[in-house]
């Protein structure tokens, strides 16, 4: 497993950050990781991933949030663009006047109205500029958050897929165990008929067989539950296109230095990158509040046409062009309070960032050490399985020779199948830890699924 690093720029949050190449990470497994193929390649994990991208509600929610946040940029840019306003009004006036001396009266009716067209172009407005910068940061953060949601979906799908395959393996192992127990029960019954076994041995064998039948039913129920869990992500029940039947070659991550992986997680973790943008957004909001102390200057052009009949005119029009200066002098302490509030929000964002960075470091180091420990764990389980199988053979031979009891054989059988199940579980766990390490440094992508789907060269689990 090799770590590759490059410079990171905030303006390109999804490019140029420290990542781990997926092909390099699992390249050592390509020739040694074996899967059993029982279905069409279209049923592979990558195919399910693309279905999950369309159907998973959590990712759909993240996509909708991204579409919403993406509109922040044109909204922020609109504050720097010219605006054009039009207003008009129309009314009717009735005029009635009577002279007290002459008693002569005047009565008149007329319509009046006004139409105004106003163009405004900001020339200097720090608050609007800060709002525009904030909108750019919001779009960048939305891109990172969406990428993180995609990575999270991949992890959830892979974990659900491995859980499903493990449940499928457990059912098959339970069936194999049942077959072995049936054979053992028949063997004991024959020995009982020949006078070489006690009736208690027969009853014990039958009891173990019935217990195994119940356990097989439980494993099938668990398999159905795993199918339903998987279908929540993809909208359909899975089919077993691949089965892990051999342990991959375990090699330590490269570089073999946990500090470098921790540094990569600190620089490239997607949640931390998104929170870095959140800190920048909080700083931009603080700048926007501070900008209220600055004057704003705008170019203003107004054209007005009015109809208002009187003794001198019937209508008039005018055009005004100039520069408008406005400045906030006092708002009852609003600006001061808003600044304190924005400063507190910035401090909260910084503390949240530090928490996410520490979490990313912890996850990276945990996955790193889990991979280091995987070799010893899987090697021990393989040796344990080999020893359990030899012990079972010895117990069966010893029973026929009258040196071992039926319980010894049954216990040895149970040990074999328990070890097989544990070994299979740790094989999937090893692959999952590789994905988790990639996710911690922000380098996980769906190309890994192609590698997993391409590893198929066995047919069945070993009996």
C-alpha cells in the first residue's frame, strides 16, 4: 500500500490533496485475492453502487443540498451587478372649490400618474463583496460535502455487501456442518448396533444434529435480514456474484509510518476539508459584519415621467444621474452585537474543525494498525483451522478405535466450523479496513469496486 501526496489548494478542494491511490493500495491483492463467481458481472458491487447513487435517500439528500448551495454563487454575484427598478402609480383627482365672497365655485376632475425607472450600480460596497466571497466558499464546501457523501455511501454499501456475503458464507458453512453431523450420527448409530457405542452417544449426536438444524434456520433468517439491509441502499435484493474464498496477501501499508498516514488524514480527510471551508465562511461572515462600518458608493441613474395637471403644466419628465454615498452611523448597537456573534461562530467552527481533524487522525491510525495486525490474525486463524481439521480427523480415527468419545468428535467438528466462520469474517474485515484507511485520508473512490469485481477465479467455498 503506497501513500501519494501532492499540494492542496483551497480553490480546488477536490484536486491536488494528499490521497492514497486505490490501484496501489490493493495491487498486491490482485494475484492472490480469490472470489467465487456465481452470477453475471453486472451483479457486481460496482453496478450496485451506481444504483445506490440513484436510490439511496441519504445521498439524494446530499445531492439536493449541493444543488441548493451551488446557487449561492449567482446569488452572491448578483449583489455586485447593476440592478434596474421600475415603479409607477396612477390616480384620479377631483377638485372642488367655492369662493366665500362671490359664491363662485370651481369643480375639476383630472388623472395624474408617475413612472420611474432607476438604475443602480454598486461601485464600492465591502459588505456585498464579502457576501460574494462567502458564496464562493459555500460552493467549494458543497462540492466537498457531496464528495464525502459519495464516499460515505461507498463505505456503507461495501460494509453491507461484505455483511451479506458473510451471511451467505455462514449459511453454506451451516449446511456443510449439518451434513457432517448427519454423517456422524449415522456412524454412531452403526457403532451402537455393533455394540461399540452407547445409547447416550446416539442421543447426543441426534441432539447436536437438531441444534445445527435450528442454527441453520437462524443463519438463513440472518441472511434475509442482510439482504433487506442491502436493498435499502440499492432498491433491490442482492445476488451472490462474488464469494471470497482465499486470504489476500497481507502487506503493510506504504509508507510503513503511521505518522505519515495521520498527516495525510489531517490534510485530505473530506469532513475536515469541508469544515475548513466552514471556518473560512465564518471568517467571511465576520468580514461582512465589519464592512457595515465602511461607506458604500453606488452609481445611480433615474428617469421619471409624471402627469400632474395644474395651473402651469400638464406633464413633466426628468433624468437624474449621479453618485450616491451611504454610511451606517448608528443602529442601536446592532453592528457591535452582530460582530460579537460572528466572532463566536468563527470560534465554534475552528473548534469543530479541530475535533474533526483529531477524529480523522484516530481513524487513520486505527485502520493502519488494524491492517498491520491482520497478517498475524489471519495467519493464526488459518493455522488454527488447519490444526482443527487435523484434530477432527484424529478424533474420528480415535473414536473408531475406541480411544475417543463421541463428544470429542462433535466438539472437534464444532471447532472446525467456528474457525472457518471466524476466518471468513476476518477476511472481509481486512478488506473493509483497507477501504476505511483510504476514506480517512480522502482517497476512496469507486474504482476499488472494479478491482473487487474483477477478482473471480474460484467456484465454491472449501469444505
